C-alpha cells in the first residue's frame, strides 16, 4: 500500500500517477509493466516512485484496492435498498459491477484476467476467501432472512456468492457486454445456492 508521502501529495499529482499507472496496467500484463514508462507518463522521478510505493506489485494492489472500495459501497447501497437481502444484493450487483468496470478503466480489468496468480497473492483484494468484505457488509445483511444453517455458515455462503460474482464478471468482461445468456446462468446459479438442491425429506 502507498506510503504516507504519497498520501500527502496534492490531488493533481496523485491523479497523474494513478492515471499513468492504470494506462500502463491496461496495456501490458503484470510482468511486462514498466515503471520507467509509468514515471515518464506521470512526470516524476524513479526515486519519487519508490518513495510512494515499494514496487510495481505494491502499486498494482493499490489500484485493485481502489475498485474494492467501489465494490463495497455498491454492495452496501444494494443491501440498504433491498432491506438486507443478501441474495437480492448479489443478483442486482452483477450489472452494477460490470458497468463500474466499464466506466472505470475496463481495459485494466480485462488485462487483470492475465494476472490471476498475482491477484491471488493479495490477501485482501478481490479475495472472496478474505473476510474483510463480509466484515464491512455484515451490519447491513438481514440475517433473519436466512435459515439457522445459513446463519451458522454465513462466511461460506458469502464466499461462494463472491466466487460466482467474480467468475461471471470475468465472462462478461470477455464478452464485452451484459450478455443475457451469461446473466441467465448466473441468476440460475444464485437460485440453486439460495434454495438448495436436496429435497427436505431426503435429508438425514
């Protein structure tokens, strides 16, 4: 994550570096990204860059983190609008997330599909195994809408939902549109998760 020196920069200087970074990561996969091109575009020295970030991985995770904040806010707003209904939130959020990607450096996120291994190294960015996102959202989730078993395993339920969301977003990014067939599959998967697939009388 960025140093205090970076955080103290004025907004214009921050924006120039962030814009240059998004541009570079949108054009090249992680291994081919050049700090030299970034600092030339941003108009800063190499020494200044290393005062702001440890390395390009540190910078990349920071860029991903910026979208995580958007994701959290979108999900919170959906939960509030839908009275804490977790499954409605995931159902509605897919289109919002795609449009957010589209309006905020969609080429960056498309290129990020080539960086899955690097993304997995991050403990908190797009980590559906990580608990931070759930911790942020749990006050807005109406647990009374869930059965006792779902309440007990809310972390697992949330992680599976996040996995479905991210896999579907990847498919939509590849198709470059809100493909109706992809969305239909996603909604059907959510229904299976919501309603289950085993008859009650067959349960032990």
